[in-house]
C-alpha cells in the first residue's frame, strides 16, 4: 500500500510525511502522473494562497492528474488550501477558478459579522459532526474534537449534504470539512492536530488499505 502526497512545490509537507509514516504508511512525495494514479490514496496538501496554488498546479500540469485520481474512487484527501482548490472558485485576491471537483465556492470570513474582528482564524477549535453523515473518516473521533486551523477563507459547498463537519469562529459557523464519495477535504491541519489529527489520518490510511 502506497499513498502519494502531491508535490506542486507549495508549502512544507514534512510534518504531513512524518504523521503518515508514524502511522505505518508508505508515502511518496511526487508530481509524476503515473506514480500518483498507481497509488492507493492521494493527499493534496496546501499552504498559501488560492491563486498561487492553482498556478502551481497548472505549471506542473497536475490538474488533469488530480481530476483523474478523484474519478478513480480511491481515497483522496485535500488539506486546507488543498481542499479549497477542489471547489469552483475562490474570492481570495480577486475571483479565481478552482478545479470544480466539488460544487461550491471559497469565501472570506465576513469580518463585519464576527464577534471579534480578527483574521486569520488561527489555533485550536472544535469540529461538530454532521449527524446526517456516518463517515468512516470520523471513526473513533468524538464529536467536537479539537483540530488546528490557520485560514481566512472557508469553503461553502453548493450541496449541504457534502458538509462533514462545521466549526464556529467568533460566532460564525462555517464548513470545516467536506465529503463527496471517495473525496474528503478538511480546512484544519490534521498533521498539526495532535492525537485527534492522528486518528483522522489513521482513518484515511486504513481506507487506503481496503
């Protein structure tokens, strides 16, 4: 069993690699089309801005690869920016097209509606599980588990049934993870979320093994 971490030269993925390896997974950091499609699972990480992320994916000709893997029905995890780029568009630094794998848009927190006017949303916060979902991705995770966040934009799925968890920041509820068939995306960083994050990653790895 092998899990590919997409290498599109944006962000430090060492903590993600360490988390996967600590759980016994064999991981490869790669941008090679064939290696990615041959893998049992794919992780699309992300640190940085939406337009820069899409630009890098285009530069390394990886958008088709990501879409092919998403259609393969094998487990696919997008983290933070990696999740946001799965959507139709983002309003970060203007309006930019995403990969349209999941319908919906990425929006900036409405700072005028926040109880306190501070962005980005940084630190530990609870994820509230959508009771309509019974996903194996959340197996052994208690409701309202704490995860670590760093972001100023959030994903807004067009179909509310794609919402896996929500989180409240400064009085504003937002979608903190999404699910669609074999695809899961999380706004939080599981690789930086201690024990809860490792449980989340373990669930993903176990699904790659099935």
